[in-house]
C-alpha cells in the first residue's frame, strides 16, 4: 500500500483527515451553540480540499527528496526551510482556491479571504511544522511522510476548518452594526 499505491494512499489519507477535522470542528461548534446542525456540504468541501492539497503535498515531498536526497542536518534544514517558505504558502493557496471554487466565491471574496485568513494559517504553520518536519525529514522514510504529515495535521485541520468558516472582519463589523 505504501509502495505500489503511494499516491492514492497519500491523497486518500489527506481527504479523510480533512473531512474528520471538519467533523470534529463542527461537533465543537454544535456543542457550543454556534451552529444548529452538521453541515454535510461543508465537510464534503473540506474533504475535497484534502484531495487537492494531498496531491500537492505528495508531489512536493517527492520533489524535495529528488532534489535534496539524504538525511544530513544540512539537507534536512534545506528541506524544512523550503517546506516552510515555498510549500506552506502553496498548500494554503491551494486550500483557499479549492474552497473558493467549491463555494462558488467571487475573485474578490477569494482575495479578501486570503488577505484576512491565509496569514493566520501561515503563522500557525510556522509554530507547528518546522519541528515536525525536522523529525519527518530526518527520521522517516519518504513513503511515510504524507501519512505522518496528515497525522500531525489532524489537529491543524480542525483549526483550518475553524479559521476557514469564521466570518471575515468585514462581515463581523456589519453584524455588529446591525445589533
């Protein structure tokens, strides 16, 4: 499974954990009275975002290993820096673009959401991923990298779902003016 069907395995794990992260976040929102019932379209869309981001993750890890083979400290640090400075913004952009497409958002809505939320997601990624990726690149076989990444990512997927579905500042200000 982790050799012959690595691409399908990696993308499948990403789809599943993106959906599970959203289910857990929605459960929390329901318990706190922030929403009335489970929104299956939202979970479906989050799962599809796991599909697109999973494809990007699988391929970026493949290329990082191709261009930077080995596990020396210097190589691991190069991979971590590239992952954080190049790959993370790519993953975040892929996520928001996928969600904008699925939600039939306008270009303006997409840009506004990227401007207000993407940097928050990136800051959170800077706290979580560099140490996780040092372990990933130094100790793990390439075939287990997306599995490890997605296992760590489950908690992050919950935060991503929360952040994605929180109102934009403009919407919050309009809601406050109405009350």
